[in-house]
C-alpha cells in the first residue's frame, strides 16, 4: 500500500543546533517528494521538492533534503535552526495518481 | 511568488446553516484547485478536486451533496458546507497548481486556510 510516514510527532531543538526531520514512504517506484512548512495563520509553504536527478535537494530558508532510494526516505535537514523555524512540517508525496498525500506532520519547537 | 487566498479565515455558524468558503488564486490562473480538510494535530486529507468548467471530483467517503464545490472562474473556487453540523468543524485548506492547466504534480500553492466552527 502507498503511504507516507513521519515518525516524529514533535521535536524540540535548541536554537543554533542542527535539525533532521524524518520522512519515509512506501511505494513500488520513485514518487515525487515534497516538504512543506505550515505556520499559524499562513498557508503551507513549499520548502523543497524532488522529482529526479541529484538526490540532495536544496530548498529555501537554508533547508535541504536527501532522497535515499534504498531507505525509501526523504529526510529534511538544517544545519542551524533559528527561532523562526518553529512550525509544523509536512512531508508530501505524489504516488503517480496526481493526488498529494501528506504525512501526519512534525511539530518543531525551538528553545533558546 | 504565487499567492492563494481564502475567505473567510475564520467562521462560526449554527448547526443546520450553510457556509461558503472562497479560494482565489491572486496572480495566476488555475483550472484545477484542491480542497483539503485538516483536523487538529492531524494531516491534510484531500476532499475533492475542483475543475473549472466541469464537475468537481470527490474523494471516497466525501459527501458531494454536503460539500458543494463550484469552480466559477479560472481564479475562484468555492466550497459550501451545507447543513453544517458540529462534526464538520475543521480547518479547510485549498491549493492550486502554479501552471495553468498543469497537472497536480506541479508545485501546489496553498491558501492560509479557513477555520470552521459549527455550534
């Protein structure tokens, strides 16, 4: 069955520390992969996407993600988080049916 | 960048009434828009695909007679929750692909959402 999983519901990171948010999917082929961020009162904003090519993808706000086919993963990383990065992060996947499937989200809290 | 707006941002209504939510693409045309529903601390669930000039396509389990969708123009889609009940209380989000006529694999731009509370 096709699915996308974000194992971490809530992550707390100190400001300036590195961050990795996990995303795994289940699919027989390579899907299209996205990371979105949702801040209160604002729409989901696309951070980055992977369709093909270089498996390390650079996005906005200093984020990057790496597609690992062998692990069916597309983890989001940032070397040094800022207080403004506190938000809800969603991994989303197209499984070839033109419908975007979202993971359950990871809420990121930043502590001083 | 592309902007999608929603109106209203928040609405409270009595049980049994109908509520209309608008989704507009502000600087691009969208022949297709998508409507999602998000429950607290949960993910976004696709409800339906709004198609300009034709009927909306609903996901399995979504009542098309309850959630009426009208794609009136290339920049406007509306979702009307008819005879709303407390269980319809949720966060409703629309999105539109940036390229007119593009498939849903194009980058989606999301509206800020509408919080519906049914008393």
